[in-house]
C-alpha cells in the first residue's frame, strides 16, 4: 500500500477507471452478442436494429480507447458482411 498521498489517490482513481472500462467492455460484448444471435435466428429486422446499435457501441468504444480504431473497423466490417449475407 502506498504511503504518499498522491500515490494513494492514483490507486483509487485507477480502480475507478478499471471498473468503468470493465463495464464498457461488458456492454460492448453484450451488444455484439445480440447482433450475432439475431443473425443466427435469421430475423432481418431485428438484426438490422441490432446492427445499428452495435456499430454505435463499437464507435464509442474506439473513441474511449477500449478498442483500437482498426479493431473497431474490422468488427464493423465483419458485422456488415454478416448482415448483407442474410439477404
């Protein structure tokens, strides 16, 4: 455990940031799973709605630094291909 006041604060701040990142990652994964399940079910309308939500979630994660921008682009491209393959 740190003795210096600023080091104690860093421990607290890092714990809060780690928790926020963990929640954001979990929310992102849930959104992506909803899209995948809609595609597997073959429901075009539900998949389209889930696709839009997933793209927004991926973009937000990239802006927050949770995903690298290239990783986000790859995920969006993959989702687009899955959605277009349903037609």
